[in-house]
């Protein structure tokens, strides 16, 4: 659960605001941007899950049912798109906007794929995180190489856990990781 897709934005925002040029932003701006990402990337999806579970619209919190998964991915995608709009109001935060748009695109891809096949949302999330660190290190934005290595190791552990628990097969894990990685790379480099 420490690497759940809903908590990944918390880690990444905390890291961006402490280890990169975002650390130089005024505290008020950091609260605005960080609050937007946490609200739309974590809190709103958790609240929606809670409300749906309370009203019996979710069979369990593992969300294996395709219809339930599609609904929650749609909610996540819309929440990230709203977040991108909110973050775009701070022109200096263009990198963060790209990150949020990539998250929405990851949700969209998983939504489309999930209609026919199960893809690992956990691996999509961590694949995107690895790509974020690759881009930041490659472009020389910030020397975050130790964080990149840690994220790659965490991705390996997470992939092993998903396979060990029988939540996914190797192709679903690989597809999830590659989807998140490629989408984040494209968004950060070309949007």
C-alpha cells in the first residue's frame, strides 16, 4: 500500500518541492500547487471510493470488477484534468502541469485497456515516477540520481509483489510499467 497509485502524487510533490527548483517557490505558491495535486490526485479519488463503497457501488476496495475499475479510472482522469487546469494558472509550474497531464493520460490509457484486458495500475504509476526521475536527471534539472535508483528498485519490488500476490501476470505488470513510463516521457519532453 505504500506504493499505491493514490499516494504516489504525495511522494512526488514532496520531492519536487524539496529537492528541485520548486523549492525556491514562495510557500504560498507551493501550498497552492501541492494542495491542488494532493486534492485532485489523492483526496478526491479516495473520497469517491469511500462514497461508492458506502452506497454499495463497489464490491470491495481491491476494485477487480471491470465496471468499477472503469468508473474509478474515469473519475481519476477527470480529477487530473481539472488539476492540470488549476496548476496551469501558475506559468512557472509548467513542468508540474505536464506531470499532471501525463497522470490524466495514464488514467485514460488504463481506462481504455481495462475495458478489454487487466493492466497493472500500480506499475503504471511507478513507471511514470521512474520516467519523471529519468527526465529530471537527463535534462540536468536536479541531480536526483539516488532517487532514480531508489524508484527503480521500488518498481522491481512492486512488480514482484504484484506477481507474488497473483494480482497480475507478467505481461500486465510489464504493460503497466511501460505505459506509465512512455506516457510520462512523452508528456514531459513534448507537451
